[in-house]
């Protein structure tokens, strides 16, 4: 059990778009400490996604994609007596966007045969349009929460 409080460091916005969301996404894509590689991947993916969608601002494209993928409900296990129940809970804004970014990144990594920036751009475009595996994951999460609605009274 943790005895100390965890102090969250303030995230500095990225230098190109001045956005904390993009900086969080870069930090998520980061692999083995190679930040410049992660920045190059994310920026080129955002630019190609915005270009293919005929949008001017890549930040708006990413924001809408994250909003489309962000879950509103999730289930968390709660132990009551001898049984463990899957209790549906509302997802806070920050956790929801973190989950959305993680799902987009993970499904892009699972694709094979293309460079990461192309895979990431495709995943962002699919999320922007409201389709693809990240949206499917969100729907599964919502279905699970809906199915366990009977245990909502165990929330605390």
C-alpha cells in the first residue's frame, strides 16, 4: 500500500502545436527513450491524417478522434464479501482521453507491414470518422458497463 502521495508533474505543451494533448501522445508513442523519433512519427502522422481529411489544423483532427474514442463508462472490479463484481463507473475526462490515446496507439502498433507514421495516421483517420478497432473497443467497454448495471449500487 502506497504511503506517499503521488505528485503529478505539470506537462509542458509541445513546441509545434502548443498542445498538451499532442505532448501526451508523443510521450505515449515514445519507445526506449527516443523522443525525437516519437515526435517525428506523431507529427508526420498528424499532418498526413489532416491532409487526407482535407483539414487545415491537425490538432483539431486529433482532438475529434480522441473525443470519438473516449469512453464514458468502464467497469472496475470491487470485492464485496467473497465475490468480485464488475461495477460500472463513470470515466473522468483525463482518464478517458488517456485510454483513447492508448487504444489508438496500441491498434496502430498491432498493424503490420507499414511504417509507424502511416499506421498511426490510418488509425487517427478511422477514429475521426467514428469507425475502426478503437471505436469498437469503446463500444465493448460501454456494453460491458451496461451489462453490469445491476451492480452499480456497489459503487463508492
